[in-house]
C-alpha cells in the first residue's frame, strides 16, 4: 500500500478535519470549510470565503455540501447540527 502521509492535501482531496459549527452573526469560523453537513434539515446562511453572503435553502441531512465558508450566520439559519469539514 502506498504511503501518502508526506503529500500535501489539495482542495480536491477529501476533508481531513471536522468540527461543530455554532452559527454566529459576527465571528468567523476558526478555519474555512471545504464542506458542510447538517443533522436537521433547513436553510443555512453563510459568508463564503470569497465574501459573498448567501442563504443555502432546504439543505438535507446526510449530504456533504462542497462549500468554502468562512462564517455561518445565526440570522436566517434554520438547519441544526451543523458540521464543518476542512
């Protein structure tokens, strides 16, 4: 089996970290995401890494959404159990 431990992960590599997200209107996440998952269906309002603010409507549990997010806003976020993937 090949040893890939010395190779840097690129943006096309699977996420290596996961963390719980508490939506907050003023604070950025500790690290930008490469993906987002939720436990309870709903909308998620985010600030993308590029600076755009958008509501991702009707997200479903168990789906890995490939989004580069720097902040998840409490305002207008109705989904629960948010997990950031980085």
